[in-house]
C-alpha cells in the first residue's frame, strides 16, 4: 500500500463510543490545563511567539507520528491539501490570533464565557449546513452547560458579568466571536476532511499549515517572540502546550468528531473552563466558591445531556 493511499485509509479498528467519550473528557482536561500553562509561558513569550513555538514542536511531532503510523508521510490530493490548509488557517492560525488579541483587550474570565459559546456555534452551523436535527434534549444540555460556564467564569455572578459585557462590548468581544467562528469552521470542515483522512493525518497537516502561517506572520510583522529569557520552566511549559495541549487532545477531538459527530464532540468543550478553574485552584491556589461548584455541576450535567446516546 502506498503512502498516498494510506493518507485516506480508515483507522485499523474504530474505537468504541465509550472510549471516544473518555478521550474527549481527557482532551478537555488537557486543554483546561493549558490555561494555567499559558500563564507561565506568558512570562517569557509574547502570545504570537508562544503560539509559534507551540505549533512548531507540535507539527514536528504529529508529522513524525503520522509517518511512523503510515509507513511514510501520507501524500494528499489537491482537495485534501486545501482542506487541511483551511483547518490550519482556522483552528490554529485564526483561532490563536483572535484569542490572544481578545486577551489583550478584555478580562480572561470573559474569554472563558466565549469559549463556552463554541459548542453552540458548532450546533448552529451543523443545523444549517448539514441539516442536523438536535432535538429538545440536546439543546437543553447545550444551554445548561452554557449557563454553568457563565456562572463559573463570573465566579458566581453571571448577571453582573453579562451586564458588563453588554455595556462594554467592543473589539475584545468581537475578536472572541471570531475565535468561536474559527473553531466552528475547524470542526465542520474537519468532519468533511475526516471522510478521507485519519484524525492523526488531518491534525498533523493542520498543525503544519497553522505553524507556517504563524511563523510567516511573526516574521513579516517584525513582532518580538520573547519578553524575557526563557528558563527551564518556560520551555517545559511550551513542551506541555505542544504535546499535552495540542498533539494528544487535537487528535482525540477529531476522533470524536468522526465517531460522534461535530455537535456531540464539541459539547465536551464546555468542560474546558471547568477544568481550567479546577487546575487554577489546585496549581495556582485560586479560590472556589459554592456558586462556582454549582456552575461546574451544571456544565457536567449539560455535557452529559448533550452527548449521551439516544435511548
């Protein structure tokens, strides 16, 4: 079998739905840990520099894994090359630019609220694009998880935060909406790409395209990559962001998109702010209130309601 044919070969054995769900929970946990790791990296790297370093390493590892898995680096058709370019341009390049531009203009707690909008955006795009019918149960779960994320992100005062967002809606919020749209596009285009590519191959080429775009932007803009001399802790953080927050969860996420569909896979993204807060409490000593615990419980209940298989 040639490398070209292996590019679009299915996985040797499809994982069970239970295994996929467990992987998506662990992926959300790893992404949640990425928030705490990102704070450490920000002490030495600019946002664009951290993103470029993260995806340089992640792309190299993913391409190496794809080569080993397929007995050679898979070759893409023109259509597949275009699809993976769109994946890199949306899920890696645009998402990072929008997300970090938003962080520079709005409190970090607000970004968590907008991150929770991603499953809603995927569900809406899926309903319009693929005519997917979710039903009342799944919509109730999506909204419950969104409300829980709002409670968690606002530290128990969602009304005050929403009023503040409405009163001061500006460039930061628009950038976060751009990030949400980029992730929805990454998910939906990924569904189409995964009909002919394995999750590993699709993720590897998406990371490579995304890194190329990030590196080109960094070079052409003349923006600095560092704010200080990175020490061992900073480089270990970049290693975690590359492997723990990119290589592993991105492949698992696409396994979920292929096995469960975009809406059910994206719903697990609501667990990201939940784990982000949890790691902040455990690793950074941040406080946790009863209202935040209630918000976390709503997220878990909402994700379960959205993703449980139909009876």
